[in-house]
């Protein structure tokens, strides 16, 4: 994972980015999930309503940012979405919660959003759906050339565990501490197409592997390709989808800024003809498991040395790796401040545990989560956030 030296210094492309955030809807008294998504969506006014979507279950809801090149515009966009949906949830008698898992679980088949696709998934995959309804954060980076997108995926693979640790926000399930910072990652890994992606080299190789998964019945369609980085099946983007839903807007923005800088750094290397780092797939999966278990407060696996290393040291290594791209985009001061704030406060998982520990009462955690989700004081919402055209366009 050391920087390449071949060719001229990299010129970092200016890439668009957009974010999808998945949330839970919970009862304000008990913290238990409630199937209120249809009601909440009806209570969201225009023009934001079209950017708030149903999710897999009726107790989840998803927001979609506009496409941006300016990270602060993304901040305000996400703050506006969270504020509007949280207010709609409260009018429906629920609370909007940013957490990777339901605190009290959802044993058995969850209440699915009515959809022929979800019904087919239930018939084919059976008990794999039990306890699902986990929430993630997906960052889309505008890379329109699919061969380049796949090669960028090859280059960023070693850093996926660090991104997971940064966002770990799901330690509690079924009313108890699971022992994992991200239990969502463990639940999601049950799907046959989930996990860190293999190395592809080309869009042709990627497509051939997807076709084989379709033929095997491991996926119903291309939307079920759940690798933690994938070319979007319906947008000209590379989608990073391995993170838990972040507890705060600031943590989402830190993730998005790092992801864009990582993609820009990788794309510059691709265009210089540098090969991706050699990463053993089994060790990559082990590193991702370690990140899900320990999160930010524990150790990670340094894939360059094969040794356990404090995760914050690996975060520092990532920041150094993408520093030039962050400087060129002007994002370095904001991303650095947000990471410093996260270091001082502790991860989302650590804060959930701190709220849970005194009484072992998930209602205390639910109150914390609802407050964090709604707190957008770091990024006051302007009168209206405008998209930066063209939406989700390829980076130049």
C-alpha cells in the first residue's frame, strides 16, 4: 500500500459524490422498531419527498442526497434531509434513529415493504431474511467509465476495513451488547454476494462474475450485488457500501470526504498505469471482520505488514495516503476536524455502549441515537440546498 512512483505526479480528478443513508423508525418509549415508514413518507413535504425512499422493511427509511462536488454543500443537504425526515417521524409518533441494527432486534421475518422483488427474495432466501433490517451508508462517486470504476475498486480494497471501523455503529442487538462494534456487518455478511470484493481487473471480468452469480441463483438481480464496493447498476458511479449508518451528519461527511479522496487517489494511479496492491482475499476478509469486531477503539489488521495495529494508526495511514487529494479538493481542513472530533468523542459504537452500560436499558441508547440523528448544529441548514449539475455525472 505504499505510493507508486512511476510516471508524472498525479492530477486528481474532481469527482462528484452523493450519499444514501438508511435509518430505523422506533417507538419513543420503548426503542422498539415500528413499521411506520409509509406514514412517515406521506408526511414529508415537497421537494424532499422524492428523495426519501422505502427500504427493505417497513421500519426503515432511506434518504438520497443530491450529487455534489463541494463537501460543505453535501453537509447541508444531509442535514436538511435528516431534519425533515426526523420531524415527519415525530409527527407520526416515531423517532428517526441512525444505527446499524435494531436495538431490540426483529426476530423472524421482518415486516417487508410491499414489493414483488422483496417477496421473491423471501421465497428464495428464506431464513437469511430473519433479523434483517440493518442500516448502512452508501457513498456514490461519479466515475462513468466502467473499466476505470472496476480498476478503482481493485485499488481501494485494502482500505475497506478502515472505513468500516470509522463508521461502526451497531454494537447492540436483541437488547444486549453483541461484543462487536458493527453487528450489522456480521448480519449482512450472510448474503452470498456480500463482503469485500475480489480483484476484477476489468469490467468484462466483473460482468462475467455477476452473470455466474445470477446463474447460480445467489442473487436475483444486479441490485443484489452486495460487495462493499461495486459499480452501480443504475448510475454512472462507483458505490462504496460497506459502512454502518453513521450516528451524526459529521461522521457521514467525514466518511464521504475520505471515500472521494480515496477514489480520486486510486483513479489517478489507474490513469498512470500503476497496478493495484496485492491483497490476499482471505486476509482482507479477516481484516474486515476485525474492524467489525473492534471498531475504532481496538486493533485492526495492517494488510501491508500482516500485523495487528491500533485502528487509529490505520486511520492515520489512510489520511496520509489521501492527503494530497484532500488538499487539492479543499476538503482537508474539514475532514481533519471531523476526524479529530470523532477521536475525542469516541465512535458511534463506543457512545452506544456508554449509554447502555449504566442500566443495561436500550431505551437510554435509543434516546441518545435519536438526539444524535437530529443534531445538525454542526452544519446549519441553509434556505435550500441546490444540486450541482450534472447529477451523479462522471468525474472529469
